[in-house]
């Protein structure tokens, strides 16, 4: 039928069609609004669940990382009862006998020792010069010490002229909300225990990845992954806090000894004052043994 012959709809019919069209549009809009409300509602639920999960993880992690540490525990293989691991030439470390430590056996002196005499730091007849460094892995000054002297110390060590003993402490736990100093020292102890040939490298890695003071520090997962990256598996050791009692003991022993900050360095038992050239002091000690 041509447009000219189409039957014109009455006004009532046109009105009815308009109303029906409007009704369909309203129904479609209502369905859309309902669907959007459901999506928004489920989105809010999902967001709340995610937030609760994050909060639970943070709380659980905080509880786990701040759990009281036992007073007694094992000494890592290849570490000594004074809190140190001694690096020899290349990737060798000084082996030690199995031992345990107990914080309750330590006695705090009434007055700070003067001069400070670090246990096990004295010179040994016929042996290379013994360099001992008390360090904290979150200590910025320790990082500068490593950046300044590590290359020279490593060279002298590889030449057999010195041994280099690191004694990581938990002094600066107060500068981290998760006891990072003690956690990182524990991780280093785990490497000494399971992969001693990686210990020196791991010390370097921890300083290269040093977190800022005042924050949480690196997570345990990060400490584990950094070890994995260099070929050391310390996962269960870190999770179990195996050497946290050892770190606790070493830290208190150092404080009782008179160590008040890091880095504190000894050369054949003599404390370096930090103001002279360390390389020159070490060379003088080497020459004295010649």
C-alpha cells in the first residue's frame, strides 16, 4: 500500500502507541538500574572483602614478625658464638663447631667497658689480620662503610692478608615497624647455615637493597627471594625464625661488650676510631705481622 493510501491512525491509537513505547523504555531503564545496583553492590562487597583480606594479611604478618623471640637457640653452621661469620679468601668461610646460645646467661655490666674489648677479636699468632665489623643491615652509615671499603677489604681477603668477620645486629629494630634489623640478620644467618659460599654475596645484596629507616623494611618474602636469586634456599629457615634467638643473643652480647652503634670495626682487637684511614690502619697491622 502506497503512503497515499495508508490508513491514518487515530489520535487515540497514536497516543496508545506512544504510551506503550514509553512503558517499554521505562521498563528497560528500570532493569538497567537494577542491574547496575547489583553490580555496584557486588563491587562494594568485593572491595570490602579485599580490604579485609589485606588488613588480615598485614595483621597476621605483623603478629608473626613481632612474636616474642626465645632466649635460647642454635648457632648457625659456619658462625661463631660471638655473632659473626668469618669470610676467608674468595667464597670460603671459617668453619665452626655446633653450638647453642642462651640470652639468660649474659650479664649486663654496671658500667660500660672502656676500652671496648670485643670477644674473639684479638690477633692470632701466625694468622692473617683479623678485621671484625659489627653491622646493621638498615644502618645507612654501614652502607657507606661498605661502599667505601668493601672493594679494598675483599681484595686483601682474597690475597690472604686479612679475614673479614661480619657480626650483624638487631640494634635498629626500633627504626622499623617489623624488626627488620633482626629479620635481615636472621636471613643472613640462614645463608651462613645453608649456603656459606653465598654469605659474602648475600651481605652485599642486603646492603644494595637497603630499605629506608623508619619503614617496614623488606618483607620476609623479599629476603627469601634475594637469597634465591643468588642460589641460596633459606625459605623454611626464615619462616621458622630459626636464628632469631641467635641474633637476639648476639645483639645483647654486643651491647654488654660496649658496642653502642654500627659500624664498629676492630683490627686485630684494636677498635678503629672511624676518623682515620681504615685501609692505612689495616696495612699497618699487615706490615706488623710481616
